[in-house]
C-alpha cells in the first residue's frame, strides 16, 4: 500500500543531485536539447522513452528542477536501492491488486497539484530490444485531471551505456536527451472521461517521442516476457501480400473532429452505399496521431 507523500521521500534529493550530476557528466558525454521546453515553474508530466535502468537517473540529474517518479515497491526490498531511490524522489508503490494503477495515478496527481514535475514512462516498462512500444494512457489521464502539459522526451544512447542484463555501465559513451515541445490537453477538458481521448493523446505523445528518439515503433505493449514465435503460414492461410492486400475483414472506425462516426467491415460489405459513405468520411477526416506513427521517422541525426 502507499501512504501520503512524506518528507522522507526526496529529502536527500539536493545531496544526491549534487553528487550524481557532476559524477554523471564526468562519466558520460551528455548532449541536452530542448531543455527550454521544460517549464521553470509549475507542474508538467515528463514522458521519456525507456531502454535502460539508468534513464530514471539521467533525466532528474541533468534537469535543474526536481523530478518525482513512482517506482516499484520491490525496490524497497533491495539494500542497494532502499535508500537511494527514495532519496532521488521515487515514491514506492505496491503494484499488486486491481486498484494499483489508480493508487499510482492518485499519488502522481498530488505531486502535480503541488506544482512539481512528475516523470512517468508511457511504455510502462523498459524496452528490452530498444524499440518504442505502444503507450499506456496513464499520462493522458494525469494531464486531463490536473491540466498539466505533457513533455515528450527522447533518450538516445542510454541503452548502449547500460544494455539489458549488464552488471555495470559502460563509461565515456555519448547520451543525448531531447525534450520536445509541451503537449497541452486544454481542448479535451470537456471530454476528460473519454477513453478515445486518452488514446488520442497518448498516441500523439508516442509520435513525438519517436521523432525525438528515432526508434522503430511497435504497435504492441512492451512486456518482460519473451514473445511467442509466430508460426509460419500454411497452405490455405490468408497472409498480407507485399502490395498491401489485407488478410481477412478489417474493422474501420472513423473519427471526425474527435468523435466516432461509425464502423464498417470494408472488406466484406456488399452494400455499395455503406462503402461509399465510409470512404467519403475517411477522405474528409484528419489523420490521427496513430496514423502518423506508421510513417517513417523524419529525424536523421
């Protein structure tokens, strides 16, 4: 269980920051881009990609403002992290139980309502293969509850510093931290309980993170468990052809001006009027941020 934010959490933050910041700068070559996008005062939700265990140290150590994260309660069971993580502002939370996610959001909400910066990984867990995975909607819900802007962050090189399962970090490697422009949610405040709005916002956040980090995007949730092998197609199976042909029926949900306007099975429908109306609406609608995630990354450096 998690109680209120106490003075024990983060009380050694200035000391830890005074020690770690010069240590990190001496150990690795950091490049910081777009730091002006992080507000000097007031709340903001920081959303970095997550490919290394050091990500939770790099961003707080190199920002002038304090950053608070919610972390696994299991860290409190390990002597190596029991004191260090709370000193850096991590609030431990027991993630077991059906209301664990809501407890985490309530804690984060209190931090933001105090005018502080709150860091949360939209992927939920660390990417083991370095690709960018589908975002969870927690950051969007936080922004809608508090009105705080979301700052997308792209970390490049941290995985090379501390690869998965490595015991020690590699020194003198280059790490780039890119802060994107704030994503505001004011236009959605009248639909703060709409799950479609949550998804629209987080897809926009993931698109910006992808542009900042240059990662390949995977439209699946990240997982620590090994992914099952995909069986090879057998005779008679329908597979997606190279020319873009679709295998099986596709459900199309059309969104116009943020509202769901209908759904149709475009591959099997035999009603010409339904297909024609559906295609007309698709042509008139604005592509969503999820559509943009399927496009190539613009960043070349």
